[in-house]
C-alpha cells in the first residue's frame, strides 16, 4: 500500500497561492488567449481546494493520508 509523504506543507503559508498567481501572470503574457474570460479563484479558498484535490486523487489511486 502506498502512502503520501508531505515534504513541505505550505497550505497555511500565504506565499503558496502567490506561486499559482505568478504562474498565471506568466501564462497570461505568453498565451493570453488561453486565459481569456477566466478569473483566478479567491486565495482564501486555496487551502481547502488543495486538500480536497489531494484527497480525491489519493482515494482514486488507493492511497491513504496519515
């Protein structure tokens, strides 16, 4: 049985969403048509959405959280 190991937890860190926003800005400069009409999600929802995505992925792959 596989287990997820967390090397660094950044969910509670304010800089974690800024990495996603910086990537989005770079993509907007390179390929603005890909992001036309889309807006980033609110940063306050980020930790909850990340946790839900990890839980869903791990359950799909038969993994469990510690």
